[in-house]
C-alpha cells in the first residue's frame, strides 16, 4: 500500500490514535457513492469530478479553512462513512464518532472529504477551496449556524 495514498493515511492515523474503523472495499464503496450521488447531487453533476458543485437543496456552504473540524460536532457519537473522490481513493471507511473523524482527518493531507451516514440522510463535504458544504435537512440546518461573519469568510467580506 502506497504510504501517501488516502487509504494509507486513514489507516495510519486510526492505528496511531487507536481508533476503531471498518474499511469499505471499492465495490461496496461505489454502491454507497452512487446512492449519495442519486440522493444529493443534481443529475448533470453526477459524473463531475467536483460533484459538490451540484449539490441539491436544502444546502448550505460556509467558507473557512477550519470548517472540516466542525464535521466532528455534527457527527457527534454517530456512525459515519468517510470517502473521497473515486479517482483519488476507491476505499471508504466507516468510523464511529465525530471526535475519531476529526482525529483522522487532522492527520491527513487535506483534499475533498465526503461524509454520509449509513441511512444516507445527509452529505457533508469539505473541499480543496476550504468550503464546508452540506445537503440534507438536518445537516444544512446545523451548518447554518456557521453562516455568519464570525465564521464564514464570504459573509465577512460582504459585511465590509
């Protein structure tokens, strides 16, 4: 396994911090990714590398380089599926808490990070432009609290 691959980075971080995880193999991850795309992405964006540009409402985005840390707050003590662009990493990972997620992501080279839950009730994305994006009622409602000049760089610049 290439030690620079996203898969290797997740596994190394999980093992270093003694975090429980379940690796999701490519075939199963493709099925999960397709379900997420069907539910949260407009048809014209489902083949796009940056499908987060086509997320369906209800959606909210906040521009903040530390936004990825907030994902742990939303996940809290729930199970979450962490995955990446299929061209960068075919494997996904099931994690079991928000703090574990933040610990792992904090050890990685940041890129597009995608989260959903086993019920596919939301899509949460942190992209390479430092946007935290959401689709799904609960997650978008939660992220709205960060859509303020205090947290959101775009709101701050519009407020001046």
